[in-house]
C-alpha cells in the first residue's frame, strides 16, 4: 500500500512537471517583457503581449500532430520529440533581433511544449477516468501551479544577475531535467490494443467523434472562453502592475499571490469533486466567475483603476473561481473520449486554444490605461458559458434517450 501511494505521488509530480515546463516558458518571461521588447524593437506594449500569447498558438497547433502520433507510436517517443523541438526553438528566441523572429521562436516553442503538455493528459486518461481522473488532474494542477507562483521571481532573479537570454537557457536546463526524469521513471501507458494507425481518415474520424459528442464540444467551448479571458491577464499582467500601478519590484510577489488563489481552489477541488461531482463544481464556479466580474464592471466601468488592494481582492476571487474550472472542464470534455484519448486531447486543446487567442488579443488592446476591460471580458465570456451549460445538459439528455 505504501509503495503504491509513493508511486502515485511520483506520478502526480512527474505529470505536473511535464505541464510545468509550459508555465515556466510563459511566466518566467513576464518580468523581462519590456527589456525583450526593446531588444526586438517592439513599438507598443500590445506587441510585448504577443511574446506571451503567441506561444499559445503553438500549444494549440502542436497537439494536432503529437496527439495522433502518440496514439500510433506511444506516449514516450512523442514527448522526447517535443523536448527536442523546444530546444531548437529556444535558440531561435535567444538569437532573435526582431519581434517577427521572436514570435516565430515562441510559436515553435509552443509546438514543442505541446507534446509533454498534451501527452501528460493522455497518460492520465490511460490510467484513470471519471471523478478519479478529475481528482488526479486537480492534484497534478496544484503541483503544476507551484511554477507560476515562483517563475516570475526566478525570471527576475536571472534578469537582475545576467540578461534576458539567460532566462531561455534556464528554461532549457529545467526541461532537460524533466525529460531525463520522464525517461527513467515513466513506463509506456498506451495499451497495444489501443494503438491506432496514422491516417488522414483518423483526423476526420476524430473530429467527427468530438463534434458529435455534446459534452466534449460544450465543455471545450466553455474552456476556450474561460482560458481566453484568463490569457488577457497573462499577457497584460506586466503592463498592469509595472506601468499602471508602478509596482515593478513587487510584481513577482503579486503574481505569486494571485497564483496561490488558483492553487487553493484546485487543491480544494481535489477533495470536493469526489463529494459533489464535476458538473456541480463547474456550474457553481461559472456563476462565481461571472458574478465577480460583473460586480467589478458595475463598480468601476469607465473609471480610474481602484486601489491595488481592491484590485487584488477582485482578481483573487476571480482566479479562485477559475481554479475550479480548469481541471474539471478538461476532464468532463475528455470523459467520453477514452477510446481516442490522444486524438481527443489534441482536438479539444486545439479548439479551446484557437478560441482563446483572438479573445485575448482583442481584449488585450483595451488595457493600456485601465483594468476594467479585463473584467468586462470575464463578464462576457462567463455569460456565454452559462448559456452553453444548459444546452450541454439538454443535448446530453436527448442523446441518452
């Protein structure tokens, strides 16, 4: 029993680490965005946001390649290939002298990192399903969130003592350590009877399976809306706290504090989901997500930014609600897709990411001087999500009959 528990802890930590290299590649750069912007000749703070958000384009495209490959070749070889591509892309970023080259490198980084990110979900689905899967996903995400808590501070420490290129080199060292751990300790989880041939028809079949399943499509659409509004914060956090609030030195601590709010929710979800179920947790969290954002808009629409304490309170409540959504939405979308876990993880990840990018880019153009546009984006995305939720339930009941 003790040996099994120890193995479960290592499995959770390893899956979290595979996801965490993505968080490190995003959040460690936040304190250096203005410095990198000067180095690659960006013209506006909105262009600096692209250094963060465009990695998500690669994270959306990559699973379409690596998901089906993992269903054919196995989970482990695909993860190795992703790490190699990330290595090459990182050197493009380090040598970039224009924003175009930096964006190209960031997209390639995202494609490479999509392999460990997507395959970790497929591996979890290979071993678990239903509420136990949601529980494992919650604990994995809790460990994963330790990285966003400390990553900006690590990035600032590296920047203070070296240069912005060294942040990319630090990311390479960490990803190499995770790849070695994965190679030594994680067995292949794809069962031989679940291997699928790699054919174009499989993409069409996988798309058909996803699109005809109302639960998978509905929860994926909600995930895209929530993720898109959250990406506005990721891309604009440095701009908000450095420029609007003049808190450059305090930024890593602020970012860490808000990440803890998400972590507390996800940790709580790991216990509550076994009692109340994923659907009830998602419904309650969506109402909280929408309500907090609407209250901020009603109070501060068109006005100057409130004090930092009030902003932190609203962001903290917003992210606490988000913490109950991330893992549960993904688990609910994947629940009917166990027979094509790799393909389904790829397609659902692509759909939610491609939805999120235009949402974040559009809203991000409005936050140059004020924060309320972020909360307006939260409000609209939350309202649409609450409209989608009963449609999912209605279509699911109809299908069950």
